[in-house]
C-alpha cells in the first residue's frame, strides 16, 4: 500500500513544519477539502479507495451502539481539528468511527493573535490558544448541506458548540441556541463546550447557575431529541464535576466528553517555547496530548463510578497507542477521540489502535468491546481526594 510505504518519511515531514504548525494544519485541511469535493472524479475515487484500504478496520467486535447511533469503531476525531467542517465527508475514509466538528460559534471570529498553535515534541503534546477561530454557524450549515448532498454521512457526526467571544456571558445561552438550531439538521449529536481555556470567561460557564440556562435552552429546542453532551475541563475538582453530573441528570444530558485541554503545566519537559523564547509557564493556552492522559483517565473513571456506568463517556486526552485506548475504555469510556496523537503518529494510528484493541479483547476473553467498558475499578478514595482539593 502506498501510505505504508511513505510511513517512514512521516516523522521527517512532521519535523519540516515544526515551527509552522498552524500553516501545515490549514494546508492539510484545504487539500482534504479539495479531495472531498472531488470525490466523484476518477482521481478522487482512486485516492479515497486507497485511503480506505490503508486505514479502515472493520470488525463487529469493535462496534458500539449509543444514543441510537451506530459507531463502527470507538475511535473518533476530536473537535478542534476540523473547525469549519472542511473535510467532514472524508474522515470515515481515514478509519474514524465518528468525528466531532467545530468548535463553532454563532458569530464568525478570527481567534487569538498568532502564533497560537505549537507542538511540544519532548512532551508529545501541543499548546493551543487558537481562540475558537471559525467562520460561524451559518457558514458551517451551508458547507455541511453541500457535503452531505455529495455523499450522505456514513459515520456519526457531532458538532461542538461554543460561545462567541463578543457574546456576554449572561447571553451565552442565546449563542449556543443559535448555532444548534442552524446545524441540527446536519449532525447526529451536539457537544456543549464550556471548558476551553482560550475564550475569556468560558470556563466559568461550567458552574451550575451559569450552565443551567444553556442546557435548558438547548433541550427546549431539541424537538428531535438529538444527543446533547457536555465537554468538561480536566482542571475541575471532583465536587465541580459532581455538580455537572447532577445537571446532566436534571436536563437529560446524553453524555460527557472527558476532557478538554488543561492549563496545568506541572511535569512538562519543555521549559522554553522556542517560537517565543518565553517560559512555558508564562504561555497562555491549553495543553493536549500525553501530559493530559493520566488526569483525563481519572476523570473518566470518576464519572463512570459516580453514575454507575449509566452515562456514556467520550474519553479524550493523550491517546497514542492501543494501550492508552484500552486504559480509558477500562476506566469507563464507551468511545474515544484523538487529535494530538493522530498528529504525532500520523493516520496509521487508527488501524494500529483498532487492531491492538482486538488483541486486548482476545487476551481478556471478551467477545465485544462493550464488555470491557469500566472493568478496571478505581482504588482511589474519591471523597478523600475531593476534600484534599477543597482544603
């Protein structure tokens, strides 16, 4: 296969754009968008078939059924990679079982000043302070209508909803509601993003009083009963997470995405950001990748145990291997999302993780992935941990 032949060259290609991270990201999305728009051409069909032969793994043991949706496998693309749905129709060809688009806001916005996206290779991490740059909900709606007209979606598609920077916090619910109503015909589920560290004040919306109006507005408008999830921060203490779980029950929220990026800089090997020459501790933005792995797994396990496994969890944070994925599934995640790991490992990550998960199922004696969800119980006294964090 062509893509397996070029795999040894991928680290060199990644290194060549080491200090042009956002530019490289834009170039990739533009090319994938062109491929998707040309899918019915002779060359487009050929490339897409080659992608699917190289990266897609089909096995009924990996299939998950959640929210009346069928996920052919548990690995999805995390939000933030395809903010404007430029390549929405192509992600299934890379082997993803689902994909989240956005975050999208009511108003188009340019995001934060550049440079604002950095790789931290020593930590297998990324620093992101993009600031929810996107073309807005209306533009995404128009693009998705055209995309699904060319080819109906073959995997579940989610959309992350975020608040526009210019929208006051007290009017946040109107912003989320506008985007939801514009996009509900073009996606299968929605995620309320109140946990990005890159929109001023956004994380304060995770508090009960601030979150309630958003959830109430969305569920009132949710006449088709589409799944609505909440994406939370890894930096919340367990008491705050419990409050969100109570709201999730009150407003019949369908699941939790755990977790977003972290503002914690503890343990990073990177001390100075080369692009700016400043200490990493002084750089704004959220960290994704390996440094997030342990904490996100802790949060997943906590949610699973607090809800007795009744609230589906989308696990996200530091997945670079089948072992990483298996750990989060055993902690309680039903499905998973990748972003930073996919950048560092390349598109080969998906088939490697999926074939690895099949081996783990065989070793554990399970006939289906759902049997592994939440099987590794916590040895942590959560009440004690909560008390320690609040004293």
